C-alpha cells in the first residue's frame, strides 16, 4: 500500500446503480412483503394530501437516498432532501420531507425507514473503519465482503461505498476467488489456481485464500494475483506478508477474518494492501430515523429515547 486510495464521492455514487427498472423491481418486492393483501390502516389515514418530515435521531453517515426515492416514487410521493448523501448526521436533524397521499406515505414509511437505517448504519461503520485505518497511517483499501443479507446486497454494497470503503467483489462474477473448499475439491492449491487462471482468462483477477505461508507461496507461484491471508493473528500476519511480498512484490495481499473496528489498527501494515471486514455488513448497528406527518408548516422535532 504505497499511495493513499481516494474514496469515491458520495453524491456521484448513485450513477453506479442499475437502471430505475431494477430499483423499481427491488422496491416492489419490499412493498409486497409488507403489504401483500389488504391494508386496513389506509381507511384510518385516508388519501388526503399530506407531508411528513424525515428526522435523523442518531449520529452517523446518511446513505440510501436513491432507494428511499425509489420507494416513494413507486407510491406517487415526492421527496425533497435537505442534506446530501454521505452527510455526517448530528441529531436531531431534519433530513428530508416527503409529500403525497396520506395512505401512500404511511405505506412506504416502515419499508423506507428500514432500508435507510441499515444502509446508513453500514456507511457509518465503513466510515469509522476507514478513519481508524487512516489514523494508523495505513493507506490501503478497507473493504466489505460477500457476507450480505440475501436480497439486500445492492443496498449494503452501496452503503459501503458511501462510507468510503471498497465494496469488494459484488458477486461471484467479479473476481475468481479460490477458497479453502475449492482447494480441497480441486486436489491442491496448484491445481485449483491453474483451473481458476484458465477460467479467468484475461478479464478477471484470481485471488486465493490461504491459511499458511506455504499455501501463500504455492498460490503466488501458480499465478495468483491476490493472496488472502485468512484468520491470521496480527503477529503472524505481518511476518507472513513480509516474506511473501519479498518473493512476489506484484502479488497483492488481503487480510481478513476476525477484524473489528477495535482491532483494525493491529492488522494495518506496509505489506497489507486490503483489509476486508465482514462485520461492516453483518454487525453494523442501524441508525435511528423517524418519519412524522405534520399538518402545518412547522414540523415538530421528535424526542430521542
């Protein structure tokens, strides 16, 4: 890790997302899950024109605006944002306003808040991890993993990017990752890497998960582009990476396994290029948001519990 990696800028990240029809299908599945049949509460709220304020009630990084917009677009509501994507939230903050028929606002409320809370939580954890790494003087990639919630990967990978982390491969087609089970199935590291190299052709990189220096050297000799040193303790990781880089300076080294925000600085080192953290998507606390309807121009500020 020689030069510091400049993070992608949050306002432009929405350009990475698939076309609106894909987001609409995703949103449709969320809304169908919450309202597959009759919505009796709609008779209580009615369909009169209404407005609601979106409040952030916990600190963190705001993420998920394109998905929030897509939810309410599907419900014929309009969203006006007061803060840009990637903003640092200081509670209590008025983040946005949503206008539309009352029953439609309330139909989208819980789905939109669930999404925004989780996406913002991941962005917040990612930002904290990147800050910890930079604080340790390390300039490599802090990355997520493929440990995401089924059906929610697009939102979670997007949240990582808003927080300044790398998303890592989006799916199985983004990188040929040779893991321990592939090595067993193929009959050894060399055979596994050779098969992966053939499958990858010139379009994809090959990464090999290794549990020892011996495996790492075998993988590099066989043609791996990246070596993943998995579940190494810091005192084992750095000597292994040093030896590997001395022999194969062009091979990138990734550290993963058991890395948290607290111990992250211990895994930062001059011979580590990538640190991937499953906890960024698996254990990030959700942020607290609320959507409150208001009748007059002045929207009441909600209480924080």
